[in-house]
C-alpha cells in the first residue's frame, strides 16, 4: 500500500515515529497511545457526551455515570493534551471551568459515538452470541 493510500482524508501524511507514516500495528508508533486514549473506557464516554454540548466538570461527571472524579480529571487532561478537548477556565467566584471539543475532538467524537451507538443497536445479538458461547463451554 502506498503512502497516499494510507494517508488521512486531508491528504496530509503525518509523521509517526522516525518520520514514517503512522501505523498502529507498529509497536513503537505513537498512534497507539492516542488510540488508547480515545478508546479507553472513559475516553469514549467523555468524547461522546461532549459531542452534544459543553459541560462543566460536575455536569460531565453526572452525564458519564460511574466515573470517579479522579478518573474524569485524568481522562479530560489526557484528551486535552492530545488536542481533543478544550478547557475554558473563567475567572469568576466560584471558579467555572467548561469542557468542550476542539475541531479535531469533534471528528474523533463522531467516530467513537457512532461505534457506541452501533454497540447499543447490536447488543441483543452480542448477548445471544455470549449465551451460545457459554452454553458450548458448559456442555
């Protein structure tokens, strides 16, 4: 496959490790870390939530059920570092911080949100497959 076939839709060929095109199957490719951040348990849910609107920290924590303050803070910081989330601190009392998606964050959020919706839509099939699998293992 040529570099152009492997390049992103924008036509840019981003450099990975050593100036080669990114390849998540390569052990030293930095894209693996980014993929891990985006597809982590909380990363997917935070990105999907922010796709709809910006949130304050406490609102986002309520929206993403089950996430601890610590994990949400770490996830937001990681996604902000990767350029997916924008943190806007307003100098008011009490302090107000809003989280929203950057343009790149919106792109990736659309992708993971579509995956999450697909999983929700196919959940019955997955549960049926699990039952069949477990039944063959018990026999």
